[in-house]
C-alpha cells in the first residue's frame, strides 16, 4: 500500500512538472514597443533676444540665456509669437526631441 502511495505521488509530481514546463514554452514571437505619453525636452534661448511662442492659444516667452522645460504630446505645433499674435508654425514636437536640450538657434 505504501508503495502505491509513493508511486502515485511521484506520478502526480512528474505530471505537474511536465504541465508546468509546457506552460512556459511558446512558439509565438513577442514584440514590445514603448509609448511615450508626453515628449519632454528643454528649450534653451541662446539668442540675444527674448523669444515668444504659442502652444494652442496660450503664449509664453523665454528670456535670453534662460531655458524652459517642455512636456507635450508628439505632433503638438509650436508657433512663433510676435506683435501680440501667434504667427507661423515654428516647429512640431517629435519623439526624437525626448530627453534633449535644444537651442533656439537650432530651430528654423
């Protein structure tokens, strides 16, 4: 009787082990991608003048030799601000800007 219990216990352990090993194998490939909610970067005013810009309907400015941190979604349009209005598109925020410090003089 003891031998039957030992054999049954061994069979259960082997069956559980085989089932567990099969659950960790897969033939499917897994692709992962990282999605960044907001692109975060620093804009440095390296020009001799104050620079005005608009995001949406709100305007901001960066004084010379100062910087400002940005955190907006990719594709957000930033416009130049002058003469009390938002002018032409200055640049669009893109994912390659994330984590960088960008000089105003580098943006066209």
